[in-house]
C-alpha cells in the first residue's frame, strides 16, 4: 500500500514559520502583513475557500480584509476596488477569487493588480519572472508552489526525474511545469487532447494530477512505486460512488450522511494506492498547502515592499 504524504502536517510547519516571522515584525514595532481577499458573487465553493483564507490570516496575526461584491458587479467597479487596494499601504497582497462571473473581463482584472501585491502569481510580470527562472523576486501561484514545498520537505527528489503533469491550467498545470523545470525535472504536460494518456503517465516517477475529474487517474496510469500528487478537490454525494472510491471507509459514508458530501481528488484513491509508492490524500494533502502558501506569499510581498 502506498505511503500517505501528510500535507496538513507540512502546511502547519510552514504556517508556524510564517507566524514566527509575523511575531518578529510586531516585536520590531512594524505593522503586520495585510491581505485583501475579493469575492464576486456567490459560488458556494469560493465562499468556503475565501472563508478559510481570511480565518487563517486572523490566526496568524495578519491584517485581513474581505470584500464581498454582488454577482452584478461590473468590470469597471472591480477595477476601481483594485486601484484602491493597490494604493493602500496596509495591504501587501490582493487576491481576487476565481472563477469570476462570466461578464467580467478576468484577465483585465488580473492585469490591474500591482505585480508586487499579486499573491496569486497570475500577473503577466510574475508569470514571466517564473518562466525566466527568477523565482526569488517573483510571486508564484500558491497551489503548485505548495506541491513543491510538499516534495522538498518530504525529501522526494525532483531533479532529473521524469515528471508528468496532467492539466494545463494557468492556476496549476502551467506554473507547476515551470516550477519543476526550474528544479531540473524532465516535464511532460498532458491535457484533454493527449493521445494514450495512461501510457504517458506510466512513464512518470512523479505524477501530478490537476484536471478536476473525480477519481480519473486509476492504477493503469501509475508506474509501480511512483509518487502521485493529487491536486483535485471534487465533491462526492452518492454513497455508491463513495464505495467505489473508498471501499468500506465508514468515515466517508458518515460525511455524506452528516454534511451531504465527502471529497475525492482526481486520483482514484483505492486503485492508486495498490500501485503508487507515495500519494497525497484528499482532503489533507495539497489543499492545506495552498492556504499556507498564500500566507507565505503575502509575507514575501510584505518583505518585497519594504
Ligand atoms: N480558485 C481556485 N484556486 C484559486 C487560487 O489559487 N487563487 C484564486 N484567486 N482563485 C482560485
């Protein structure tokens, strides 16, 4: 059976380092780092994620602001808020939760965030710095940066390995590939048009799944002993589906009964565990690292601003 990689433990380690640094700024008589989180509309998953981000800020002694805007917000109104936050000296990081409602010009909004406050790493300047290999002065996207921390802090080799990333999104797949190339992995990026995806994936020592399809990556995608990183977070509401993914794990049925759902990643947990060497669980794998990296990025933005 595959070893489980404990993302929650590593996220807590990062958060405790960030917390110590924030205490240090207070001891030195400086203001705390500040994060503004902007949510437009009422997407249920986004409401949960934004709530978790703001709560973690408070726990770590950050200044945080939550801006909830109605679904009907125009691009111009959102740009006006971004301009205000760009000019606000108490704010080091600005995060606009995605996806935005369809009528908003998303790239125009992301382009308007000051690059040194762009804690998501989605601004073209930060994307460019990442591709140039200049990570020290870039802000890099939270989820793939969290995957790198997870690998490095678990002593899993990256340099020289055959790595396959499934998914080419600008939030995960593309920046993941760039971060891995910067660390000398041999990287293949797969997507919906890839021919014979399982065969390509079976070449990987390190397989990273970020496609948003519940349990899609089965044992036939995995080289025996490979490390499998599951970036997916998909709700499962049907107990029969839960049995397919988790066997007789009573906790999963209890979660569906009590909360209406449990979560499965892009990797089929039961089948993958029979082949993989190491695997990240869902929940408790990559998810907690994303939030930890957002706070670490905000601290970095604070330092870059000094
Ligand atoms: N939606 C899903 N993931 C992310 C993320 O990392 N940042 C933002 N802003 N929105 C998201």
